[in-house]
C-alpha cells in the first residue's frame, strides 16, 4: 500500500510558457545537485527541481518509503501546479521514480532521461548495511564514503570544493529520511515493468559509476525499455555534475524531443 502524498519542496524557474522539465535527484541529495543544469536548461525550459520526501526541504514522514510513494508525491505536485505532462530527468533514486512514472503514469510524461540508475539491486546486503550504519550513527559518518563513489578520484582531486559541498549535503540529510529511502531501494525491483514504459527514454550512465555500473544496471534498463538509447559518459555516479558539459546538452536535446 502506498502512503498519502506529501507536498514536495521545489524550485520552479524559467519561462512560464516553455515546456516543463522536472529534475529529481539521488539518495542523500538536495535539489542543489542540479545547479550546473539550471542556467542552460532555463534558456529553453521551465525547470522544476524537487526534493523527494525525506530529503532537503521536503517533509520527512515516517518510513519505510517505497518508490511508488515518491512517485505519488510527484503526481500530487504536478496536479497542484496544473501540469498535465512534463519531461522527466532523474538521477539514481530520481531515475527510479522516473521509471515508476513511465510505466504507471506514462500519460504524465513526454520523455524520460534516466541517469546513473537501476531497475533493481540484486545484492540487498548493500542496503541492509547502509540502513544499519545510518540507524547507528546517522548520515554524517557515511558521507565521505558515499561521496567517494559520486566522482572519479582525478576529478575529485581537481574539485575539492564540489566534493566538500556534496559531503556536507549527505551529512546534512535527515537520518530518518535517508534510512527510509534506503528501505525503498532495498526492495526496488522494476525489471518486469520496463517493457511497459512507452515514453521516449534516454539512459545516461557513467563508465566509472561504482554504485550503478553500466553492466548490468544501465544495460538492463536499455534492453528492457522499448527504443531506449544509451549514452555512456566518462564519470562516476554523479555524472550530471562531473560531466555537466556533456550531460546537460544530452538532457536538453532529449527533453526537447530531438
Ligand atoms: O544514489 C542513489 O540514489 C542510490 C544509489 C546510491 O546509494 C549511491 C551510493 O551511495 O553508492
């Protein structure tokens, strides 16, 4: 059973009459992770960045959460804003929400861009361990390890300010919200629903992504969604930050229907 929707904290920018793109982030992030995309995308889109439940400025209802709950929050937000259809771009957990919407509410989407994400995590011990760590000590002690998977070592060494900001974002996440979201990822399995996704789909993966490696995660999604296209960037898990120069035009062109 899914929970009642919560009102999502969001930032809504760009021309009011432009096509709408929604940007949805990863576990432990806030809508600030999309800062590199805001300038370029607002030149041609109304850009709505969201914090999922348990994250950033959004409410933190009691867990466990399910991806269907996060998607229900999104539908409620689109209804509130009077938006029939939007282009979706989500990274990791945000991509999972996009896949759920793509199969269960495709009439609300014009396109899907799925970045560094997965339709299932076969090794659930990753999540059991993460849940225990956060239950024991909160998000602060795991922040550095989590962020070590977000950027390649070379890029991280050249951008210590970005790495420090990302670590502060994870450390500043609600412990309850993070843990309840890990519980959603622990049971997430959308593999059987991928063929039901009928909206045009672009999958962006990072060749050095250790959290959701191209094989098998991106490959399973591309093989499962009819007509889906794969682009692999030289990046780790947060490819939209590390390779913003390549990721942002790919996101824009796909959302524009090209
Ligand atoms: O980033 C996500 O939304 C889920 C995958 C993940 O937890 C990445 C990581 O911390 O390794």
